[in-house]
């Protein structure tokens, strides 16, 4: 185990290699390690404590093994407006994301979520305004079974499938085929992070208008 606050504010540490026998990282273990740029979490890891990587503003990417079933409260949330994590990967086996887990990760652009996910806590993605790609390993039906708490609009508004008023859209992960069904006008483009994956678009007759450059970057159309 790594004990509570073991490396808190060790600002000169840039890289950490953890042993493949490690099972637990304690609360606040790497809190405010401002210089930490990379860390590899072993597959032996089972639990991660509250705020374990909160304030690690130089940590650009983090990959959590599926052996960790629960992402804790304020896991790697940012405590400032400085550069925070840009890319996060949660692997198959992870079931829950805690409250405020990635809150104020202002530069978070990409998150990969497993099909095993069952719940996302309150404000888990609060102020993650740069988020543009959610790589979810399940399908739309799987996603609808997940208990998503309030305060996660930054995540929900950039899914490869969803609803805009009475209009539903979906991008098939395997084929890249996009369907837009319903009635009314579309005034936003929540799929902008996926346009390069789109291979075809089918729009139902009830859709009256879509925004200018709604498919900008769709080079495979």
C-alpha cells in the first residue's frame, strides 16, 4: 500500500513507477504533486483513495486498470486554472465514478469509459468544458442503464449519441453510420468530436434545420 498523504506536495517528482504488487493507494497520496507528469498504475491495484491525484496539474494522461472498481471522490480534480489532465482511460471492470472525480479538469479532452460502468457521481465532470470525445465501450442501450447523477452536462453534451429536444442522434461505433431522427431544428453540434468517424448520415424528414458546418471535418463521408 501507499499510505495516506505519502507524497503530498512532492512538487519535484516528475515520474513514478509503481510495483505490480501494489493493491492500494491511500487518500491524498499524490495530492498537489505539481510536477508529476506520468505514472503507471499496475493491474494489481484494487483501491484508490479520495483526492489521490487531485491538483496534479502536470499529469496529462492517466490510465486506470479495470481492477479498480470504483473511481473515488475528487480523484484527479483540478484545484486551479492551470493545465490539468487531458486524457483519461478507465478500463473494463471499473463500475463507478465518484462525485467530483474529474471536476475542474479544464483541459480534459478525451475520456474512455468501459461497458462495465454502472454509475457516475454528482458533478463528476463539472467544468470539463474542453471535453469533446467520450469513447464509450458499450452501446446506447448499455448507456441508458447507467445511473448518471446531476452536474454532468459537460459529459452528456458530447456523447456520440443522445437527444436534442425531440431529436435523437446516434453514430454507430462500428460502421460510422449516423442517424438523426425526430422533428424540429437542431441548434447545437454535440457530435463535433466524432465527425472524422462519420461515414454516412441519414436525416429524417421531420428535421427542419441543422447548424452551419455541422459535419465539418467529416472527411469519410
